[in-house]
C-alpha cells in the first residue's frame, strides 16, 4: 500500500486535539499526508513495522506527537533513517517538561527533531516537514515562501487598540 | 538458552559504572542474574526480542538502566508483563532529571517502576528485584531481612567525631 | 486478621480520587486487595505497625499514594522487605514534582518503586502489583497478558476523524 | 539519660561534613547540644523512639539534616510537638532540589522549618535553634545580638581590592 | 504599644486568603496574635522599624508571608534575633517556586524558617510558632499535644468508600 | 560564492568544542559542509544576510549551535524556509536548560528543529541534516543505513566485564 | 517621522493583555510613548530597522514583551546601544520559565534588562523606563518619587479584616 | 561625600570574582564608578541609608550583585527611584536559579532590571548602566557604539580551525 509523503502519528487519541494544528496546516498546503494512532508503549510492534517499512512505502518525513515519557518519536527513529520530527504534548502535571525532555534528549547516533511543547510545536512540525520536502521540491518551496510573506503581512496589518 | 531470573540490561557501556551497584548487590546475595547491553534507540529489535522472550526464557524480573531520553525500561515494558524496574542515569547536562522523567512518566497501562537517579537507584533496583522474588521465595525473604538488620546495625555502630 | 494480598494505602482522603484508578483496575482484575488511609506524618505509629505486620498478615505487595513531602511509601519501605510501590500525587503548587522527588529519590538500601505522577501512576501501580504477583501466579499472568492484548486492540480500533 | 537542649540528628555519616557548620556554631556559642546519626529509612524505630522521648528527655529543639527523599525531619515532626528544623543536603544529581522539596513541602498539621540547602542552611539551623531558645533565655538572646553585631562589623571591615 | 506574642505580617492584601489559614489556627488555639500588612519592597522603613522594635514590644515569634521575589521574611530577619518563619505564596507563573527559593535560600548568619508553599505552609507557620512558644509554655505544649492527638483521631475515623 | 549544502554556524568560538561532534560526523560521511561563526546578538546583520542568501547560495540545511538565550537558530529561521536545526549548548549555570528552551520553544509559523543539549545533540544535528538530504539523495540514504547498521554492530560487540 | 521617547514593542497581539499594564502606567504618568507589534521571528527585518533607527528617531528607551523562545528584546539589543527592557510573557506550558530564560540569559556584550514574568513585569517595565529617563529629567524624577510615596500610602491605608 | 555616577554593590566578598567583570568593563570605559560591599541581610541599615542617599549623593545608576535569596537589588530599589540593575550570582546548589528568581520576580511597583546569571550578567550590568547614562550623554553613547562595532569585528576576525 503506497503511503503519503508525510506521516503523522500520535501516541493516543487525546493527542489529536493538539496534533490537529499539524493536520490543518498540511490541509492548507494541500500536502500529501496521512494520520494514524501508534503507541510506543501499547502497540510497539506496529510502531516498529511502520517505521521499518516507511521509506519503502513512500514516506519521506515522519511527525510523531506524544506526551509524558514520550518514547514514540525515538522509537520510530530507532528503525529508520528518515527524518523524524517529535512534538511533545503538554501534560497535566509537569506541563510538557516531561514530554519535551523525553523527546529531545536523544543519544548520539539516533536524532529526533523536537518542536515546541503543544500546539505551536504541532503547527511547526507540519511546516518543518514541508521545509524538508521543499529542499528538493520547488513547488513546496514556493508555497513556503508565500506562507512566510503572509506571516509578515498579518503582523503588519494588526491595528493595536491601546 | 535458559536465562537468569534477574536480567540487568543497560543502554550503553558507560552506564556500567553506575549499574555495577546493582551487579555487586546481586553478587553479595548470590543471586541468579545476568547482565547485557541493549539500546532502545540503537538495537530496538534486540530489545523487543529480549522482552518478548524473557518470561519463557525464565526471567522473572528485569532491571533497565538508561539515561537522557531513557526509553529502555518503557520499551521493554511494552513487550512483557514481567515487572520492569527502571534506573535513570545521572546525565551531564540535566543531571538525570531528563532520565528520571523519561523513565517514570509512563502512560496508564504500561508500568515501569522507577528507582532514584544514579548509584542509589542502581543499588535499590537490585534490592527491589530481590523483594519481588522474595514474595514467593522464603530464602530470599530471609536474606533480605538479614540485610535490613545489617543496615540498622551499620548505622547504629557509627561513632561520630564531632 | 488476615489481610488482602495487595494493600493500597494513601496519606489523605483527598488522594482517593486519584487512587481510585488503582482500586478500579484491581476490581476489574477481581484481585484480592484492601484500601486504607495511613499518614506518615499524622499517624506514624499506625504506618509502622501496618508495615511491620504486613508480611505476616499475608500482604504481598504494598501500594502507597501520597503528595507533597510524600514520605508514606518510604516510611513503609523502612519497616518491611515487601515490595513497596509509590504513587506521587499531583499537587497544587509544584504539580507533583515535589511528590515525585520525595517518593523516588530513596537512599541506597531502602527501595521504593515510583510510578508516574497522578492518575496514570495510580493505574499503573495496580498493574505493577499484579505483575509482581504474576511472577509466581499463572492465573494473574494470564489475565495480564489478556489485558495487554486488549490495549493493542483498543488502540488499533480507534478511527481518527481528521 | 538526660539529653542536651539542642539535638542535631542526620541521616547518614556523609552528612556530617555539611552539618559540622551547625556543630561549630553551637560550639562557638558554648551551647548545650548533642549529635547523632538517625535514618528515617534505615533506623525508623530509633527515629520514632528518639522523637517520642525527646521532650521528656529535656530536648527543646531538634535539627535534622538529610538528603534526597529527605524524610528525617518530617518523621521526627510526626512524633513530637517540639520545633523541628530541617536542613536539606546538597545532592549529586538534583543538587538538593529533591532534599529541599522533601523537607519543606509538609502537609498542614505537621510543620518542619526548612533552612537553605547545604552549608548555609546547616549554619542557620543552629542559629535558628538558638533563636528559639532565646525567646525565653536572656543570655542566649544577648549572645545572638552580639553575633548579629559581629556580622555587621565583619562586612563593614572588608577592604575591597578592585 | 504592647504587641501580641505572635506577629503575622504579609506583603500584600492578596496574601490574606492564604494567610487566613494561620490566623484561623491561632484563633482556634486562642493564641495572642496580631496581623498586619508590611511590604519589603513598598514599605521598607516600616518593615525595618517593626522588626527592630519587635522584641522590646513583646513579640516572641514572627510569621511573614510573601510571594515572588519574597524578601519580607529575610528583611525582617535582618533586623532581629527573634525567630522568623517564612510562608512562600503560590504564584501565578512559577507556582510558588520563586517564592520558596527567595524565602528559604538565606545566607549563613541570618536564618528564616521556611514552611511549605501556600495554604499548608500558612497553617503550619501558626503551629510552628506555637511550638516555639511551647518550648517554655506548658499550656501551649498541652494544647499542641491535644491537637496532635486530634490529627490521629481524624485520620483514624475516616470511612473510605471504595 | 557557492556554498556547501550543509552550513554549520555557531554563536561563539567556545561552541566549537561541542560543535566539532557535528563537524567530525560530516567529515566521516565525506559530506559537503562549511562552518562559520555568526552571532545573533553580536553580528545580527551577518546572520540576516547569511540566512536570506542561503538558499540561492546552494545551502540545503542549516545547523545552528548556541547557548544561554540561544537566539541563533530562531534568528536564521526567521529569514529562510530552509530547514534549520538548533543545537543547545550546555551552559555553566543552568546546564543548558536555558539554551534548550530558547531554541525549542519557537512560536507557531517559524520552526526550529531542536536536538539534545550539548555533544549528543551536536552529533545528531549532523545526522539529521544528512537524513534531510537523504530524502532525495540515494547515496546519502545508503550511507545512513550503513551507519545505522554499524550502531547495532558496535553495541552487539561490546563484551561487558562484570 | 519622530518617535516617542519610550517605545513599547511586543511579539504578538496576544501579548497586549499583559503589556497593557505598561501602557496604562505610562498613560498615568502622561509619558511620551508609542506601542507596536514587532516579531523577532515573523518580521525580523522590521525589528532590525526599528532597532537601528530608534536612537536617531528620538527613542530613548525600548520595552519589548515576548513569550516562549522570546528573542525580541535580544534581537533589538543586537542593533542598538539604547537600553532595552525585556518582559517575559507567561506561557501556557512552561508558565513563563521559557520566556524568562530566553530574555535574561543574554551573552556578555549585549545586555537586556529583564523584568518579572507577566503583568507585574509589564508594569515594572514602564516604571523602569521612566526611572531611566528620570536620571536626567527632573520632572519625571519628581513624579516617580510621588508614585513611590503613593505606594507606601496605599499599603498603609489597608484595613485587614481578620 | 560626592559619589560616583555608577555604584556597584555586592552582598559578599565572594561575589567580587564575578562582579569584577563589571568593574573591568567600567575601567575599560574610563567610567565614573565605585564599588562596595553591602548586605541586605547582614547590613540592612547601611543598604537603606545608601539607597536613600544615592540620588542626592550624585549616583545615577546602581548595580547590585547577590546570590541565593538575593534580596539586595530589591532592597535598594525599595528606597530609591534610581534605576537598579540586579546581577544574580551562580550558586553551588541551585546554580543561580534561586538568585535569578529572587532578583527578577519583583512585585509591580518596584522594578529591578535583572541581568543573566553570573559573569555574563556582571559584564552586561556595566554595559547596561552605561547605556542608561548614554541616553543623555553623547560621549558615552559614542563609546558604546564603538564597543558594539568592536564586538562585530572580533567575531568576524575569528579563524575557525575545523
């Protein structure tokens, strides 16, 4: 089964509220993506199979969102040389500090690219995935440049009421 | 190949200095143990195979020491219903806070029992493994009770020079 | 008075909301358990008596939930060689970081097995207690394996709406 | 056996290097003090007995130094209505943050007075103990006032070389 | 003007909600206390005058509640050799970690006795103040012992519904 | 002037000791890279010019190492849609927590991919840069797969002396 | 275009709720100020131009509020020798610890003056800006002294209901 | 006695090693400065007198370095409307996090401008003091602009050996 170029996975259904920031941005860009639930701790074999097959299935970049002892992005990175982007979920007790450190503090040899905690990180994971594809895809590069110009324009047009 | 009852695994050779606290205590108790290097991020398939086979190989308790984004204990717990004890390594930058949170903040459904950061945690992982075996092994129970009495005695015999 | 195999204790009535995760899981497993309030700081003598008598009363594993300067699990571990599992409560000010460090940073010689902060930790304390019993109890082992399969199934059956 | 008015206890012999700051200050004040090793986790019965008997043995204030999951001061406070002063030891991994939170975050009803982490805290525990005695002892009050004047004088006399 | 034996001061009116825990406990004990607003940063001269005069005005113990860069307890301790108890307020951003560290990390020579963050700390500041007075006041000692017995009784009488 | 495909920049000469981990790995892969000092706070115009020109100069991926209020990676990401990888330096006071949060907590719209603090992060930044290039470069993909196999082999060959 | 003496800039419209504390205080002082949105990460060229031109446009002090990887104050300080005051926004996940460290931990050579996290910091940024102008402006000095007297008066007039 | 325009004060002699970064920079600028030891907790009356008299003594800016429960900068700011710059010392246990939070988390109404922890902060305190004076002093402004150009030049001239 051919897969989409950008695969978004997340550890639990409750992560979808945050990860929808990534989904929505990819929709906006009309990107080729797919979304699924995969848990490093509850469905480890599916994670391993997904990660091992990803490249030959046509996946180019993987986005993994998880919280707490967030092992998902690292577990995927353990099985592939595709770029893996981690999104640390905001958590109830430690507010995502646990998710961030579990995601970013990877040992030398097996990188995970961590984004910010929570919604800004989810949104940026999608942009970063597109930036990776944009290295060799002129159309995506062009869309990203337009997106960046829009950012400037939006900030510039704000009328402050003070 | 039959395995020992207590399996100590660690993510990297550099963890041995800390984990030797566990090894030495098990030696002292004349316990049935084995030690190996297994990395959640570098040898994930070996971790999965080890964890899946552990119970039928005769393992009763697993001790896993790892540092940073310490996924080892959780990766093993994902594949077995044997009790898994995690030992968070002290790290250079965040002093083991990263290892601790990555080890202890497991999602509901897949427990890891975390010990303290570093050497005291390594030592206690061995004692805790013996306590688990001691639930149904009278001889180990007896040795543990003697060990506890020795703790009292050692503290009591200290002559403070003040 | 014969006691249940799994004893759940907690430092305050307000901990019950969290600890009910443990209770409910043990109910689901039809396990032999009992629940009581014991405070390391308010009823220390009862804690000591409970802990000293636990093994001869038939207790096999102890789960202790407490918050803040969470001394309960450690105080119990000081008096017994039964395995003691600590559950750090989420707290108002420091969000459970205080409870976690007070529970997990035990000195060498007296282990406490710490679970995650709050509800996931409470749930996992029950599973871990069962895993300990499952080392020598085939029926519990079987139930745990089924529970694990259910986890996989539940994750697999989620239909994401994206 | 009649006891000294100020009792210094500590969880381990290795705490003496830090706690000697308290001992030395009490020596300097020619105070009535005694020092002993008592461990909340290794010698809990001795801790309980010490704390229960302290007032009738003539103790007026208790200083307790401990590190990591520092339960000593709280365990003593659980058994007495004498003022208990806690000194959190600096630790290798978390630099005393664990000791501080375990000492200071006591539940309502059972106070422990926490000093700073490490040597300044040890020194201040002795001064604070004297301040408590000085509430009803004119001689100690006078010595404390002189000590305070000396602090001013010492700071004032410093010649900076810049 | 003669003052009460226990002086409660706080840095801002908004601290009263928390500090009322101390006030209520002292009411319950029928203790001799007074309450006032004094700010280390907004009314420093009043703080200095209050602290310098406290002992000769009849004050025996001072309780100071403050939040953020909580300098109040330390500023008072700078001017008196009476025992000063600090209560760190829970804050919006850093949840009281700032208040705690500003209160407890005093330099050697000038002790402040820190209680827990927020309401439990406020309550305990009152108990600790009474414990200090109880060192030389048999009636307060007796009341404290009764209070402690009540704590045990209350915990013992809880009927858990599980 | 044509630039290399992978540009490594760092905020200060003192970062080179850490960033040499990235340089050495790229050397080992015989990759097309260049290294320079650029400071977000001291040479902001050079940073802006570098970042704006990078794509048309042939750069494909940018690695930026900085410490403390580590603005370098974000300042570059502000000016380009190329993927920017941030490496937080370990710092003297806060051990890299400041660098990590300054690097990773980017606002939605402008992603930076953060690696771990210090040397492991520096090494992984190089691997991750190669993974990005490997999305569309078969030769790099092949080298990465060999590198991954070597990781497994190295771990497997360790003979533990216990 | 001549600019106001005090320029308030902020990274996002959502920061205005917090920064209105600064605006309101400057209004109260009838100060010469202006407010604008400038984002270090979304409109870096406007930030650079604003900062480079500020002094010749008549600006004397700059207040910059930003959250998360808060690079705004530092990015401005990189381009000017005018005093730059940073206000770290309170954030959802890490409660402003990220904003604070990103603002305050500037490298030697390029200072930013950090205020407290959130609203108190915003208010103080305005007062501090006025203090800077008050160094050479007698009228502002006089207003600040009156403001300080009012602070004392307000605290003094509080009637506590206890 | 007329005072220098820039007053550097520090809480203890041991702070001089760090604060010499400020002294040396002011020497380099040939600035009008003076240095003294003043402790908020040991010599509070001297702090108050210094702060109250500072403006009429000709002081324009105050730099205050202190560690731990670092109340010095805030205690000075409580008595003056001159700009006060705080430098948090790096501490043994909490690495300056305590000093930073005690310095920066000032309540609304009484600002302190915090610099980075330790040596970079000390250096920057001197530059920031000069920036304040440079608002109305053309010569200092000119020197600061030259200093900034030198920063660029120094970075630009580095030859990396890689």
